[in-house]
C-alpha cells in the first residue's frame, strides 16, 4: 500500500512537471526570500523550495512551544496555584506557578475554595518567586498591544485591563462584567486618551493586580479582609499548603494560545517549561534551553535559533524543513489549530514577514503538512497557499 501510494505521487508530479499544472506560483515565488514545503503524512516531501534556508518564523513558532508544553507537562496537566491561611497571623499566602489563564472567573473560583476555610483574613501576601524578577522577552515593546504585557508567576487577566466610558455613570468602567475596575488604574487609563480599549499593566502593577482581585472576590463572598496586598515568600511546608488547580487542562490552554495567537500565553508556557526542566526560578534562558533540549530529544532537531517562545523576536530562525518536522510531531494535536474548510493552520505576521504552517486535509482523509515562509512584504503568499490547496485536492483525489 505504501509503495503504491509513492508511485501515485510520483506519477502525479511527473504529470505536473509536463503540464505546468498547479505549481507555477511556487516557481514564480521570490526565490531567495520564500521557503515552501508540502509533504504527505509520512513526511515524504512532495514539493519544496529553499527548504533548508532559515527564515523568521513569526508566530508559527507557537506550534513548537505548544507541542513542548503538552509533551513535557502531559495532556492532563492543570496549572496549580497554592494558598495557605495562617490561623495565628490571619494572613493569606498565595503562590503562583505561571498559570497563563488565571482570569477573573477562575480567581473567583479560587476565592470560593479559600472562603470554605476561613471568614477572616488580614494581609494577602503574594509570592511571585517561581519566576525570576529579571525577565525581558526580546521583541516586546511598550505599546498598548496585548503582546507587550509582562509575564509573571502570578498574573491576572493576561496582565491587561479592559475598560470603556459609561455615559450613564459619567466615568470609566470595566468592559468585563466579571472584573471590577480598581481606582489605582484610572490614571493610566486617562493617559491612554482612549474612551474604550485596553491598557497593559506595568511590571509593578501586574504584581499587585491578582491580589486586588482576590481581595475583591473574598469580600464578595463575605470574607472580612482587614489588611493590605503585599509581596512575600510562601514558605509553607508540604502537607500544610493547599492547591487550587485550574479547570483548564494544558490542551485547552494551547488551543486558546493558537486560536488567539497569544504571545503572553506562549512565553508563560516557555518559562514554566524552563522551570520544570531546570528548576525554579523560571528564566528566559532556562525556557529557551529547555525548548531546544525538547527539540533535540523528541523531534531530532539540532541547531535551532530560538530566543523566546511566541515568535515576537526577529532573531528566531527556522527552516521549512525544520518546521515540517515540528508539524509531523504535532500532527496528533492538529485539531487544536484554527480551521478554515480543510485547512488546519497557524499564521505568523511581522513587518515584512508572512508565514503559515499547518495541515491540508485531502480527499483521501490524509493530512498533508505544509509550510509557507515569506520574508519579504506581499510577495505571493496568498497565491502559494491557494496552489498548495489545489495540489492536495488534485493529488488526493487521484489516490481515492
């Protein structure tokens, strides 16, 4: 069966070469700045251009980060957040472990669980020490875009505040009914000169925000909180600490990462991978080293030029052939990608860079992994994609 399949592929492409059918846009693509590969589900390359040349991957790098997270943590992994209430001091200690989806709804669930233990709390002490305090992700800037949000061991709502102006109340209010808008952020909202939108928290604000939300939801559940939100160290022995597990398993985290191309989630995963592999505190260097180690051990990829986990950095370089190997390893999880008709895909965009990687489902129900990497502005990306779809349609139709 396998040999018959290869024979059919050979006959098809021999015919294509004689007629010029389907691959002409690939031939006319910019030769030096475009990398293309199309393969069958066994990894046999059906068409390739510059497959060994390194290109800036942009956000298709997230596929590798996602794969590493699933394999290293396990498919059933749920991010923990630990807490401890000291009966003597009445202080509540909270320690984060990099959960990228610690959003208001989940924090309220955490507070409900805490509320079952106590009705009176003095200070809320947050422990951020699972991550280094000196993490700088290359490619990030100081814009209001969500991809510029700071990372951290204990974060809330992606370290962003979404707001809008209320005509009826004549003031700024939260644009999320489940999230209160705290007065401490109003000055930054006014500085944005926006009537509605999003602001990115500073590093200092991001360390305070989870505690403010925890205090709010505890009070909402009739727990008295008399003190302040402070930073500290969670030095609680095993057996005394309590653990709250996120309701999202790692595959759900990855699905949201890929759907929204969320750079914050990607680098939270990279950092936690580093801490899991090399120990806390998490650093960017540990995360990158762990991702490279995973690539060598599980995908047989050496010499990857990776500097962070989201694709923001232009220093990241991957060849189409390397990306193909990543796709072959990610194939069991292809349904976590966005889907357009028979195309499961992840795109990447930077200034002058357009990339796309994924799987085309053929008429024979096989998946055909493909990679398009254009490192030059508006040079044939869409026509290449269309022709790859046509190639798979015609070829897989002949194999039925």
